[in-house]
C-alpha cells in the first residue's frame, strides 16, 4: 500500500485547521505584490523603463508577478521538509513506519501538500495584483495556453525545491538545522535570479549566474506570457519550452532521488 493519498490529506488538514498558519500563508503573497511592487515601480518616474529594462511590461507590478509567484512557490516548498522532522520528533513517524505504507509515501505527502498549498496563493496574488492601483495589466490578453504555462512553471518549481528540502530533512532531527539551511539559501536564490529584476538591472557577473537558476526559468516563463499574451511569437514559445523542459528534467530527477533516499534512509 502506498498510503500517499491519506497522508497528503492529513498534511492539508494540518494546514487549513491552523487558522494563523492558514491565513498568514494566504496573505503573504498580497504583501509581496502590494508593498514591494508598488514601492519599486520605476515606471512612475521613468516611463521609458518599460521598454529599456522591463521587457515591455506596462509597470513594475506586471513585470514582477511571475517572479513573486515563483518565489511564493519556492518559499512554501522549502518548508516541506520541516514536517518530516516534526513527525520524527513528535511520534507519528514511528506509527507510519509500523504500517504497511511505503517510506517514500511519507515524504511525498509533504511534497504534494506543499504544491497544493501554493494554488490558493496563486489566485490571491493575481487577484490582488489586478485590483491594486496601477497593478497587473494583461495588455495583450491572457489565453488558456498562457495560464497552463503559469501553472506548470509554479508546480515544477514547487516540486523541485520541496524535493530538495525533503531529501535534506530525511535524516535530520534538529529543526534548527533545516531552518538554518533555508535561511542560508532563500535570499541567494531570490536575488541571483530574474525574479524581481531584469538582467539589464544586474551586475554582469550576477546576470550570468542567474541564467542557470531554475527560479529565473520559472519567473521568465510566466513573465513572457503575461506581458505578450496573444502576441507570443514562435521563438518565444520555443524559449518557454526550453525553460519548462529544464524545470521538468530537474523535477523528475529530484523526485526520483528523493524517493530513493526515503526508501533507503528513513529508519525511525
């Protein structure tokens, strides 16, 4: 028996039955877009920035929506591993291991629940971005394929990082250790990427590194369909295909690695 379905439901119940955790998790994207996006909207002072550094986005909020969606998925995914440590420290892990379920199911219930939890945040973020003053604008429309690109990019980035941090947490027993790792890597992943700033706004060496950051691939894929909409060209679709393909390869590789480590390393 895999047991992954009931275990995933268990994780989701823990999420929405905790009012503070549930509400703060849903409100966080709103603060990102409303405060950061409005505070750094350079198009208010330099209208030409739209074409020079924002890829044709009519304002900074439209430009960073893809990045904020990606970072929201990243931050949610990073804490998937903490629930593994909680289960080990508080006792449920022992009960899981004595039942006829696969060890990998224990881990992937954390991974899949973190992916599901980001979906309401996507809706809230987009709604908030649209309704705030000088907010998100779909100047060239937004089609069903565009929406599929957005959803695919967020799911893949969530799978990648929830798998990474679940694999790290498999043999950890100290909660401070996983928090320390999260705090160490989250800001570099954010700022060494194109999530919030274009390559033209970054130092040359930093922009070169950001090209290989999967956070950049997700943010740029979403950004391209939001800005261009129905005006997307074949070359742009090809570029998005390369970015999403890279994310898919990483996601599959890391989920397989996490499954292997879970079956081999989880003992207590």
